[in-house]
């Protein structure tokens, strides 16, 4: 759907209006606090639930989007009913790209925000038999063992601390068949940026209630170096960075 300037402006305003109504924790104190912390931080589950119905209007991707394509490209072009686990599926923007390659894929789509899952369900109303939706946190849920050919995750894992990610990746690896592949697309930071992100996490977010359980909308964006290391630490046999565009993100492919 073509979007005019006026429409984009009104969606941005509506998005901001909803975020302002959420619970906000104040920024850190001290003489050296960076400007980006001054507005405080909004709660994470509320953020996704409150914005789900306008999410695609703000963040929806064009069919030729190179980032989403780079993730989908790892899924074979096939009519077979391959099994895919989608971690933090949101409204299913990444799944739109996946279904163009594997239209008969059977997908277990997981998200903590019920409103995101509702949007995904209406988007793929003609695919209800291919979709199993599961609401809950990736930190707590368990996944069926050796049940999936692919696991994918796009723009979700930056919500978790490195050590929490390792625990999730171990569960993801166990969910894959021994020939299975995990594909992740996410934001990427330089090593210097990562240091600062983790520093402010420790100094600010970790001290808030639920700080270590992804309760606040703080992006723990990692460098490709750290990201590749923790995927290996979780037990994946081969880890490759297949796409890297600093302003858009990075795509990793990890073999069982
Ligand atoms: C930026 S969206 C990305 C959605 C989708 N993968 C895409 O690329 O369009 C991040 C999603 O992660 C979900 N999420 C955040 N924390 C989560 C958690 N602890 N467990 C499960 N899902 C979570 C959010 O609810 C949200 O839908």
C-alpha cells in the first residue's frame, strides 16, 4: 500500500501518543548520562501490545527489503511442508517473506505480546492449518525437541542479555532436527557501541524491577563478534555471518 507523507506523519504521531501512555521508568542520574536516556524507558510488553495494530503501518517492509530477504533466503524454495519455529514472530513481517519461498511451511510462531499474535493470525487467516501460535516469553517457554527444520528470529533477540540469549539458543538448538538450521536477523553494533550499550544496561536497566528479564524496551544490540561467539557457546556447530549492513543489521546462520 503506497503511503503518503501525511499518512506516515499521522502514524508516527499515533505511535508516539501510545508510547507516552505506557509505564515509563526514569533515566539514570549522574553528570555523564547520555542524552538518549533522558526520556526514560518504557515497559516492553506494554509497548508491543499497545502498538500491534499500527505496527505494520509504521514498520512494514517492502517485498524487496534486503534485510528480511537475507533471512528468508536461507529457507529453501520448496513446496514441501517444512517445519519452522519463529521466535518473536510479531505481526509476521518476516513470515510474509518466508511463505513466498516455502508456501506450505508449518510454522510455530511464538511471541509474548497477545496483540502481536492477533495481528499475525488475521494477516494469515488463509493459513490457519499451517500455523500454531504460542503466547509466552522465550525466557520461560520450552520447545518441542528435534521437531523443526529451521528456526528463525528477526529483530527480537536484542531484547535479551548475552547470557540469557545463550540459554535461549540452547533450547532453540535442541528444538532443531540434527540437520536443522537457525537463522537470525537482528540489529548490529560496533564493538565500541556494544561496550557502551552494556555499560548503560548495568548502570541503569539492571537496577530497575525486572531489569534482567526483558521488561524494559532497551536494545541490547551486540556486535557480530560477540553474537557469533555466543551462538557457538550455545553449541551450534558452524556459525556464519551471511549478511552485514551496519545501518540495517546482520544475519547469522547457525547449524545444529
Ligand atoms: C521488533 S518485533 C519483531 C517481530 C518480527 N520478528 C518481525 O521481524 O517483524 C519484536 C517482537 O519480539 C517480541 N518479544 C519481545 N520480548 C519477547 C519475549 N521475552 N518472548 C517472546 N517474544 C518477545 C515482541 O512482542 C515483538 O513482537
